[in-house]
C-alpha cells in the first residue's frame, strides 16, 4: 500500500510538472528506488552498510528513488 501511494504521488507531481508520460516516469523512479534499497540490503553483509526494511525506508525509497536511498544511507551514517 505504501508503494502504491508513493507511485500515485510521484505520478501526480510529474503530471503537475507537465511531464508527457507521468506514469512511466513514476514507475521508473519507484522501481529504481526499490532496486537500490534491495541492492543495499543484499550487499550489507559484505560492505557493513545496511538499512532496515521497514515502512519508512520502503516509502522513502519508493517515493524519492535513488536519491532517497542515498539520503537514508547518509542519515544512517550521521546518526549511528
């Protein structure tokens, strides 16, 4: 449900910004963000860097895409 909400919000913002294909762009952003979160989670045992899989991280990754995952990693570095 969080992923669907993030997708619809991204699509609405892209449509408001006059993007000719808001649903395709939103789908690309959501998939890229979730793929980046999955990559961080899978490589966490090798790199020592990990993010917990919870509704907040999934939502931020889906809504913000790759920059959202990068921001979560930086916040994890600063506050831990």
